[in-house]
C-alpha cells in the first residue's frame, strides 16, 4: 500500500516519497534501482527547490575510496536562503519520565586502527564558521562566527572525565572589559587561609531519566581518574574567601574557577616579594649601622628565615636566613608533606647566611623547611620543586 508511505521502495525498484497520488502527479522524479551488479541508488529530486535527496547503499562509488553510505544528502547552495543538508527535530515525551530525545543519534565502531567517528564534520575552503556548531539555547540558526573553528559552542560546556588540549587560552583583551581596577592588598593573607587538599573522586551516579533499578555511573569502576589522587580546594571553603571564584551548576554542585585564581596567586607573590625586600633592606641597613640588636653584634636579635628563591624551582633554590651571633646551634630541616624529615643542614655562619638546595636531590613536589636555633623553631615555610 502506497497511501500511507512516507518513503517506500517497492519490489520493482521504484522509490516513492509521499502518497501514491503525488507520485502519479509528477511532484517527484522517480528513478528505478540500477542493476544489482552496480551500486544501488534510489534518487529523489523535488520540483520545489534545489535540494536533492539520495538514499545509497553501495559497496563502491569511485576508484579512490570504498564508501558504504546509508543516506547521503546534498543541498545545492542558493543565495539569500538557509541551506541545510540535513535538519532534524526531536521532541521529548511529555506523558512520562522515561522519554528521551535525540536530534541526531549515531554510533561507529569496529574500524581498525582508529577511524571511528560517531559524527564526522568538516569546514572546507577556509570559510568563516565551524565544523561543529552547538547551542544550549534556541539559537539554532547559529552565529556569525569569525575565523575557522573545528568546534564552536554557544553556551556552557560540561565534560565528565579528563579534557586534554595542547594549550588553553582565555579571552583577556582590554577592549572586552570595563570597570577595570587593581586588586586590593591582602591577597597573601587570603591565600594563606586557603585549605589545599589531596583527595580522590567519587563515582557519581548518572540519572538516565527512567525507572530502571540498575545504577549507572559516570566512570567505569577501573577508571584511572578514580584511582589516582587529585589536588585542589573545597568549593564551600573557598566561597567564604572568594565567592566570585565559586559557581553553582544546574545540578546543585559547586565548582571552582581555577583559571581566575591565578591572578590572585600572582598578586600574593607580589605582596610577599615586597615584604621580603623590605626586611632584607632593613637588615642590611642595621648591619651597616652596627646596631647592637642586630645579627652582627647583638645577642637579643631573633633569627629570621626567608622564603626560598626561586619558588617554585626546577634545578636549585637558595634559602636565606639571619642567625644572630649569640646562637650556638642553627639547623635547617626539610620535611615532606607527611611530616617526614628528609634532610638537615647545619648552619655555621652568623649574620646573613644562605643555603642552596639542589633539585636533583629531591623528587618533584611540595616540601616544608624549618629553621631551628638552640632547640627553638624560628619559622617554617613551603617550597615547591617542579620537573
């Protein structure tokens, strides 16, 4: 029966789109199947516009590649109109909670070594635009995209799992900013109040929107992302210090904007450097004056431990300190983050002293170092070794 068919291929090889009456009225040009020894081609060309719809099932179409195409759609470009090769629309079920809508659903597999693409798109001739455009709203007509992009996303993007890239950049042109002002001093104190933690991820359950009793998880049980340690901050704690760096997602979970935390850390380093410079200048002036309460002649001066420089470091770093003349024993101890002592250096100099820590003697990571004089802890600081 042809009357109820949207797309019908009968035994004689004719393809019919629409009802039987339209077929005889010549609304569509119908082509029979080719000989079975050749590619099977069912071709429909409408008389209303320039779009051509081809249904192909072919083992080979040309001499260069072997194609086996389920559906091939060609839309000839016409000026002043929207030309769509394929347009799909899926509306979810409103009657229950198990409905799912897929505008496009595709799978690919079994190809070796790795030419499997669920969706493969390309932007050709270097035109402005994107190979893949996606919008989280109703802007389905897209945007006027300058430049050539493999992918362009209009809206928030969420990734469950690792995301890898050669580099990450953030738009920071001053022409896109207003109300520009300096960060107030005090960043160092706020950074010192941040609780840096080491943790492992839970495997969150995924809501598939149905009543199935089976529990679905975001990651496989043997996923490396669940087995290794991660480092970061707790969003609820950071929100008390910098609420601007914490966002709440539609799922109710909090996330941290680590990229915008970098300028805060830079400001903290600048503040710390200013304080160290001021202390070093004051100590140098005291030495020149020969003050009695200094490291050169006094017995009452307290020892000072400075931040290592550079920090972080990759090869060597210098730790400076001030040891008054009256100190009998001065030792610099180095600990890992678990509190285990891994090295100690006896300081024999008095006044300004400096020790060099060789990076090749330690593994990459964060360490604590403490200055102890005559059995009293003077200060403890952190240093970071990267390789």
